[in-house]
C-alpha cells in the first residue's frame, strides 16, 4: 500500500517549480502521482520548460547521466525525444548497455564460449535469445 494520498502528493508537488525537479527530488511521490493519473493536476502550478533546439553536446551530456535508455527516456524525456527524432539516439546512448539483442551481437558473444553450458551461465540473455529464436544450431555450432 502506498504512503501517498492526494493531499500528501499535492503538498509534495508544491515544493517544486518544475516536474523535472519534482521527479528528481521526490521520485516516489512523482511516480505515485503518475500511477494515480493526477500528475497534471498536482503539477498545474509548475512552469514548463520547453527547449526545441539542443546541441549534440547537450544531448550527449544528458544521456551520459544514465546507464539505461529507459532511465534516459523517463527522466529526460524531451532530450530523449529530440535525440530519437533527430536520429542521434544510438550515438548518444552508445555508452549504455543495450537491452536489445541482435543476431550479430548474440553470435559475437557466443563465440567467446566453448560449451553451451558456459554460454548459458555467463551470457544468459544472449543464450535465451538464441533459444527463443531457434538459433542454437546456427550460433552454437562451434561449441562442444
């Protein structure tokens, strides 16, 4: 059960001038308000900062704050969307661990192992991708 109710969330939101500050400094309250679908209502007093023209460096520096794309998207949605729309998302997120696997990524990872057991133990996500896509024979053909 959540400790947050409407009054507590409204009072918490009043402490901040922007949604970004609210989210950054009171994540639990912010996400509770989002889940309860009252975020717009309790944040109505906040100023909205809109920036349409970012530099590549600004986007890259913002992305460097995060280890995962989902965190970048949740916590800096405008910068994330700008990067996506301007087709620089992969570049600015290149330091992040990819949660999206491809045939090539999995094949390269599998080449590091000598047995399927070793592959499964040390690269489970890649192994599961291989299994799910019926690629065991193809990707693991070099293994014992």
